[in-house]
């Protein structure tokens, strides 16, 4: 199972709009993706409520893990989302 550590760039972290955009992107990958906070809590990345429940702020480090066909591509795409300040778009 490929993994990647990423620093969250959005100025408000993964709250409201950024969390929604991230969860939608995760669902669109068609693979099972797990988002893990620095505190060690893991959720399904496609679940907006799960992502919000982690309370991830700006500059926090998270880990993405995926399984199945296209896992490497899914992680790369989602890492790019997290490394973008989604509040400025």
C-alpha cells in the first residue's frame, strides 16, 4: 500500500470548503484512500465528515495511503490538492 506524507497548505486547514474539495477529489479517484492525522487518527478520505472530524489545521502534516489499482496516481493527485491553498481559489 503506497503512502505519502504531505503538509496541508490551505490557510484554514482542512475545514469547510477545503475539506469538501479534498473529499470530492478522493471520491473521484475510485480507490480507497485513507487520511491519517499527525495524532494517528485515520479516516476514509472520501468522507467529508471524517475529514472534518480530524480538525487538521494549516501547516499540519498528514499521511495519505491508498490501495487498489491506481493507488500511486490517487495519492499523487490528492497530495497536490493538499499542497494547494484551496482558500485562494
